[in-house]
C-alpha cells in the first residue's frame, strides 16, 4: 500500500519528478567534476566505464564473467582508489561478484531440478591440490612469520584455483561455453591492440598514458620496458600488464585459443575476425620479446597441426624460415640463441635464470617433501623466487605439491583424450575444445621458464590459467555427456 502511495505521489507531481532529476543530475555533475579535477580525463572515463560495467555485470552471471575476463585482460592490477578496510583490486571484486552470482544461480537451478554438474574432469585432483596448498601454507608458517600481505595473496591464490570449479560447472553447456571463449579471444585481441598502439607511440607519450593509471594502483614513473632494461635495446610491449613476460604469457594463451578458429570448418566467430584477432595477438606477442611465451605458442601450434589442422604445419615452417632470413627479425633470433647458450655465453637475463635455478635446487634438496610454504624461507642463504612455475611450486609446496599439480593437469588431459572424437569436424565445439587444451599446453610449456602462472604477486595470471583449465574441463564434460547419451555431435566423422 505504501509503495502504491509513493508511486502515485511521484506520477501526480511532475514538479517533484523534475526536482529529483535535477538533484540527481547535480550530484552526478559534482561527482564527475570532482573526479575530473582529482584524476583527470582518463580516470574519469575509466570510472564511468567501470560503473557501467558493474551495473551490467550485476544483471546476469554471464555478464559477470565478461566483466571478470575484461579485468584480467585489460586492467589486471587496478585497485580501488579508496581504502575500504583493505584496498580491494578490481579482480577481487570481480571474482567475489562472480562467486556470489554463481551461488545464487546454483540455488535457483537446484530449485528447478537443473543443478550445475558437480563431477568435472580432474575435479577431485584439483580439490586435492587445493588441500595441499592449504597444508603447505600452514606448515610453512613454522619457517617464517605471517604477514597480512602474504595471507591476502594466498587467499587470492585459493580463490583463483577454486575458480576452476565455478567456471567448469557454469560453462558445461554449449550455450554458456561458446560465449566465454569468444569473449576471451576478442578481449585478448583488444589487449593486444592496446599493447601495439602503446609500443608504436613515442616512449614519452606512452609512458605518460601508462603512468596516469597510477591512481588505480599501477606503478608510476618510468614504466616503459626494454630488452635487458637497456634503453639502447628494443622496447618491449607491455600493454596494461606492467611486465612484458606476463603480457607475453597472456598473449600466448589467447593466440593458441584463437588459432583453431582460423582453420576450423565452422568457427565460432567469422573467419576474418578470427584471423584478425590471432594476427593481433601473435604480433603483439612478438613485440614482448618473451622467449618462453613464444616457445609455448610454438609447442601449442605444433600440437594443433599434428592432431587436427595439417595446413598449419607448412605455415609454421614458412614462418620459421621468415624469422631466420628477414633482417628485421635477426635480433629476435639472436635473443633465442642467447637463451639457449651456456651460462658463460648467455645474455644477462638467462644468466640470472641459471643462478635462480641453482639456488632453487638447493632449497628443494633441503626441503624436498612439502617445501617451505609461501611466507618465506627458514635459511638466510635461501630465498623464494625462481623463473619457473614448477620449481617455484616445488620450493613452496615441495615435490608432493608439485606432484599434486602434475596429477591434476595430467588427469585433465587423460579425460580429454578419452573424449577425443566426440566432436565432429563440422561441430563448432571441435575447435573450441582443441583451442582450450592448446592454450593450457602453451601455459604449461611457458611455465618451464617463467613463474607468473603460480605466483602470489600475479593474481590475474593464476586466475587466467585456472579459467582456461575450467573451460577445458567444461568442454570435455560436454563431450562426455554426448558420448554417454549415445548422441553423436553434429558432423561426427
């Protein structure tokens, strides 16, 4: 009754409506003016886009996933400009928002007798890996004191690994899996385009633009990166990822994910768009000068060529020849050669890696089973940190933890192998399924020589890894469901 009276009061008093609109407009104008004065045009535009994005994300779980992917690929290090007990990152808010909406959606679907699938490929092994993470974290507190920063980052790590179950259960249907993959490909291409544009710009202009993001928690000052941090050597593309190797790791996943869409019989995006997206991502990957990321993409592309797309193999051979003979790529080839050289002949970055590997093996030998945890090392002559995801995992969680991770990934691929052939070549999900497992393979190869896919300081990279793993599990779930039902997918060979 009270609501009806309120509605009648508003509808029967146009002057009141006009006054309310004027007040709202004045408040928005004041807030916009204050933000413009305090943060500048770039921050004001970003705030308007962020508010619009939050409003859209709250409308549905699908839009919440889109917002999450946008944060991971475009503003991974952004934080709120104000402190609310803690300084929350955009990614924290996006993850918690997706989780909350996922719980509500799961409750709604359970009432409608359409629950999310619980059993996912490798689900129990990922759960066991999560338990090992917690166990080694607690055990490691005997070696080093806990800080609020370490605790927060570890909770973020657990959220990212646990996100495997959220995305895997949500995307285990054709109508939810495909849009998420399209979102990853297109937003990844947008991130690559931003990286290329910033790389082409004069260094001073690009540095000024990137430094403006400092109000959102990004580093300020001189943020442009060069090979070996030497301004006399080529500039490295960083986009909005701060670090060129992290940017390269993201791009190798996106490029491997989109590559099957170039050759698939029925791509999920127009073929010209797939070619453009893969071209942008691949070009920007080259500009990062990340050797580990390029190696990951090469292995993933080789897998795709051997398993399905034979036309990719001669193209890879032609690309290799061009890289070897073109004058513009000689510095790139030299960088790869230096990366494979012995410690005495290697470049500075490779020499540092050799030193890190030596120290990491010493730490692992002293604490082989469960590592030293995530907070610090008990010995003054040792440190946590090495440019290898697997060695870092062994440092923090020991060989048991590393074995748990390899078991989870191995189980995921074993289940995928059992589901091979479930999608025919005329099925749009064929390229999706292959692309997801190729992207995951690219990350696993990249992780041999880099660490950010399991590093407390790179929350977005860990989230992206488990997002791809969850989507791969969802694709295999769809394949297994079709096989069990005895209904071959469209175009079965």
